[in-house]
């Protein structure tokens, strides 16, 4: 009987030993897996490629904080569009937003986010480190007026092309099929002309902006009832989408009508004809 009890105890101890070894092995495996994961952390070079609609060139990560990276590049490269396509050394394509620029020094800052680790470089600071440091303090996206000023500043400047534009052309999003700054410019000009039209009734003021005879007729017929509007006190483009070759633009309007303010949500539909935008539909919803 004692032998049986001793044997059972030995068997139990052996089983516990094996379980302990198994747990130990699992702990070791878990540690190894963690080490492997650490070794597989993605790392990117500080030098990147910067693509825009009609230009491309190099950029350098000059500041990195977690997922956020700020890239210095030539302002002339990204002047045509508020978004730049960034290609990292790992061949990853990322959309970056232009946050600041200096026309005189031809420097711009583009902000991207990804999980790769990178060490910011001092190579780009040879341009002008104080200027770059100042630009890095501007964290917000450019306003419409800032984007338009950047577009105008380099309109007549020859844009650099160092690499093939195939990467941009093969990009599967429609981000670069149009320039939102130009659409906003069209909307603001149309609103100015429309306000003048309401003052004098001359349809020539707006006819070049209209791409639909039905819309032009509708505007003319409504002239007698809308001419009381004296001024657009607010015109703000809130959204632009592209669908079926039409640009759908959401605009917030504030108007003075008979000395009373009205807030209106407007939806404009545009088409592009021979490089020029034309209005084909207007929908107004009073708040």
C-alpha cells in the first residue's frame, strides 16, 4: 500500500515537473516572439520622395514625434496642390498635407503619419535652419488664401521633375485628379459675380460661369425675387467630392436679405469643360 502511495506521489511530481517545463517553454516562446516583433519594427530613411501634380523631388524628415513626421521640401514642388504624395524608402505611399511654406526660401513643410521609426535629419537644414524651425511651429493645414498665394507665387516657375511621375499616375485614389484650391477660387469668384448680378441684372456677369442653359434661365427668372439680397457676408467651402465627372461642392452661405441675416447650405455641381469649371446645378437649403 505504501509503495502504491509513493508511486502515485512520484507520478504526480513528474506530471507537475512536466507541466512546469511546458509553462517555462511557453514563457520562453512568448519572450522570443516579443523579441522577434521588436526586431521587425518598421524603419524608414529620413530622405523621401515627394510627388505633386506636375512636379516631384526629394524631401527630408526634419521632425518626428511618434506617428507624426514633418518633411521639408521645395515649395515649388507642392505649390500646385495642398496634398503631396510621399514615397518612403520602404515604398510606402502616404498622402501628406502642406502645413507651412516660405516663398523666398522655396521651402515647404509636409505633414504625414505612419508607424515607421525614423531619425530626423539635419541634411535639409542646410537650406535655412531658422526658417525651417519657424515653419515647424505652424501645425494647421493651409487656409484657402494661403494655398492660393502659394499657387500664384510659383505659377510661372519651372517645376523640378527628378523622378518618373508613374508612381503618382498609378495612385488608386482620385486625390490628385483635381485641385481643390482652383475649385474654391471658382466658387468665390462666382459668388462675387452673382452678387454684382443681383445689383444690376446683367447676366453677362455670370454667364461665363454657367454651363447649363436651364440653370441660367432659372437664375434669370428668380432675379426679381432675389435682388433684395445686398451682400454675401460669408462664403465658405466645406466639402468637395468628385462623382461621375461632376464636382459636388458644399458651401455655407450667410446673406443679408432685407437687412436680415440668413444662413444657407448650398450644394453646387460643377463640370470641367476645356480646363474651365462651369456651374450646372445649384441647390439652396435655408437653415
